[in-house]
C-alpha cells in the first residue's frame, strides 16, 4: 500500500480520495485487505490518480 500513497500521510491520502483513514491504516498494517470495489479503486488511483481526484472533487 505504501506505493499508493504517493508519499502522503495516511490521513491526507484517505481524505483526498474519499476513503476512511482507519481503513487505509488497516490496509497498510495488514489487518484488513481491500475488497473487490476497493481493490478496483486502488488500481485506478495507482494508474490515473488525477482522474480520481477530479471525480472525488466533483461529488
């Protein structure tokens, strides 16, 4: 998960992409694994972060 955060603190990453900070922390610490929709979102964030940022701001 570290590679997804683009060198941001967990809370900033979570807020930017509309995720719960606790969920991001649990993923990074291995307590939970992202489910299907979350895995898909993380893949899109990894490949097209600006598109996800635009979509998150629009909603």
